[in-house]
């Protein structure tokens, strides 16, 4: 049986998996860092959109800008979660997104996670606050999709 080397650091042996659950403090810090990344990405994408399209303060152009920004941010998250299981913030805080069976996310699962997380934000972040009461500190969308964030310490070689 092959195991992911990044996960092997958190498993004492193959019979007793021990995937470290990140603390609420680490999850909150990662959320703030990801929010700053989203703000920077949104500024850059809006600048490109406005450079190409022009004024987008009303009408169809405004809705096009909103859709473009939502899609751009979604592409960033889906790409990161699918490719490595980590956004820039998750790399910094040593967190990794995996499925419950330790497999990496598929593109479809990453898209579903982005859509459910978006709905959670529209509902005043209730799905994110769910991690406070969840015994494994899972966000509601992670609980529903059977995904989870784990702590993956860096190799100190």
C-alpha cells in the first residue's frame, strides 16, 4: 500500500492512523490569511477586467465583473485544493485538505467545496462557525463532503 509522504509524518504506523486536527486558532489564522489573499487576487483581477472592459459601475458590466471575480477566486481555490491540497495560507500554517479516506480532492469535490463554502459565507459564516462546536473542528462543508483539514508539519532536514 502506497502512502502519501506528507501524510506519513502524521501517522505512527499504517495500522493506527493519527491525522492531527488543527486547532481553532490555526484555522482562524489560516482563514484570515486566505481572506487577504482573496482581496489581493480580487484587486488584480478587477484591474485586468476594468482595463479591458472599462467602467463597470452599473448594468450588465457590473454583474459581469462580479461573476468574473467570483470565478477567478473559485479557480484559485479549486486549483490549489486539487493540485496540492493547500492554498498559500494553508502552506504557511502547515494545513492540508484531504478526503476522509486520505485521498486528494477531485476537481468536482473541490468545486462542490467552493460552492458550499460560498453559501456558508452568504449565511454570515455559519458553516465556518460550525468548527467551534464540531468535535473534529470540521467546517460544515467539510463535514457534508467528507473532507478535512489536517496538520502536516514540515520536514526539518
